C-alpha cells in the first residue's frame, strides 16, 4: 500500500490543502514524499489508476504504464458507476 499517496489524498479533503495542491501540485507531491509512480498515478487523474497505485504501491512508473488498456477502461467505468450511484446524476460527456 502506498501510505504516502493515501495520506495525501486524505489531506486533500482540506480546502486549504487542495488549494495549495491546485497552485503547486509538484511541490505538494514532493513534500508529501510521493514516489515517481505515485506522482504518475496522481497526474493521470484516473481514479482507478490512483486506487490501483494506493493498493499495490508499484515502484516503477512503467509498471503502471504497462497496465492493460481494458483494466484502465474498467477502472474508469467503475468510477463513473460510483459517481452515478452516489449522486443519482448521469452526466453525458
């Protein structure tokens, strides 16, 4: 488990920390002690990929890049389902 990434995600629930992250994401990630793979996952903005990294703590960004396309699509689909279930709102892109 990537504890540093999980901790940062929890910290980002604070509006002040989120604002800091939005202004200086690289500095916040560096201060949080994220690995290059953690940063890769967070920069992707793909919820399923971030979740995968938190759970598995891969050490090489190439490992995340190498995840099969259908896994990423499935993770995205799960994120969309979570959003729809949680809010009962369907957003069509």
